[in-house]
C-alpha cells in the first residue's frame, strides 16, 4: 500500500508543505555526516594539540605526586588538590572539547541551516507509545533500509579497522628495544592512523547517506495532484470564485477605462484594429499617458465614445502599433515615442486653436 501511495504522489512538494515540514522539525539531514565530521576533525585537533595536551596532563600528575608526600592529608587539603586538578585538566581539555563541539554545530548548520522547532520538544504520546515504535521497527520500509545501512557501515568500517590493526601488529615487534617515550609515540601514531583510515571510510559512507536522506525526504514530501489542488484552493481560494472575481475586476477596469476616454486629447488608430487614447496635462504629468486602449471590438467602442465627445481621432498605424505593444493603461509613454506623440499633440492643439479662433471671429 505504501508503494502505491507513493506512485500516486507524482508532484513535487510545494513551498507551503516544505515550510510546514521544516517548522515541525522534519528536515533532510544525515546523522552519520555529523559523526564523520566530528570524528575526523576531532582526530586532527587531538593530533595538532596532542603533544601540549599530554605534556600538560603529565605535569599535573608529576605535580600531584611531588606534593603528595609533603601535604598533610586533611579534608580541606584533599578538596583543594581535587579542585586544582579538575580546573587544570579542564583548561587543558577545553580547546579540544570546544573545537569538537564547534565542528558538530557547523556540520549540522551546513546541512539544514538554523531551524527552531518547538513542536519537536512538545510532549506527545506517540513518541512513547511502544506499539508505534514496534510498528516503525518491524513494518517500516525506512527501518529496513536503516538496518541495511547500519550493517554495511559496521562491515566496511570494521574491515578497514582490522586491516589497519594488522599493519600495527606487523610493526609492533620492533618495539622490543624501545623506551617508554618511543612506545607511547608508537601507540599515538598507530591510534591516529587507524582512526584516520576508519574516519575516511566513515566519511565516504556519510556522504552517500547525506544524498540518500535528501532523496528519501523528497520522495516522502511528494504530493498527489488532488493534494496540490486542495492546497491551491486553501491558499488562493476556489478557482470558480477566483474566476468570478477576475471577471468583476475586468468589468470595473473596462468601465473605468471607458469613462476616461472623453478626457483624452487624441485617439490614435490602426485604423480599424487598434485604438489608443492619449491624455496629457503639463501641470500633472511628465509625459502623455495612455488612458485607454483596445483591439477589434474594444477599439471600435473607444472610437465610438471619442466621436460622441468630440475627441480627435488620428490614424497613424506605426504609432498605434508601438503604443499598443509597449504601454499599458495608466502608464506614461516611453521616451522613444516622445517625438512622435509630441508632433501629434502639437497638430491636435493647432487644430483646436484654429477652431477656437474661427468660433470667436464668428
């Protein structure tokens, strides 16, 4: 049943579903990648600071032994020695501990960024329900894959560690004549070599696990087409309602546009297919505005209203086509059309002045 449901979910997850998943703490991350980074960088930190760390710990032990014979064994003296020892050892180990913690935090941040999810910490009976746990372990496809991954990880890391230890064993007979310092150095180098090899293998496995977790997350986040429709309906509203709203908006815009045609200074036509109404007020506008435009039947309606209100209609095919393509209703004309529109308006203003002059003379 699980496979069938996944086959039905063919659509990628929406941004809303991803955000909800992130808010609930469900994010694609690899625990193995964090562990691999901590292991490798922890080894490097200990390797670079190991000499100083061992020297400091040896100094603490030496100081304790030197003063143990001359110090009176009282409760206060023992307490003071213990506090000084703990503080000294803590100061020596603090850079190593803080460095490893920093690596772990950085690895987690690089995978998922900063995530604050109170829902993860919220008490839930499902988290402690034994039946739910048994079902996840025995029935879940994911638990089976995790089991296979764990077995592969233990097997591969174990083999590399075994081969590394064999190399150490092969070199160990040469230590018969070594002193304590040489023996401790050999142990440190051998431990670092074994840890580095196993850590590199672990890192390779962790990188594969990282991409697998991403793939599995995307697979689980898929949505069916019905889920996409329901989510769209919930966020944007019912499609029928949206279409109705758009229809009403278009009607309102149409009425407003037709009401602005009588205010226009001129209507430029194609001559029959296009009509663009222009208005210019030097006190209010930087450039002429398109107050109405339309094609075919809408163009005929614009010209009809223009004739009713004695708005000049001028046929200019190139200008009409350029205005219709490049300017929306309510916008100023572009700079490249300034000269052509200015000449047209100048012509209209001359005609208007001539009519007014002849009317005054009569």
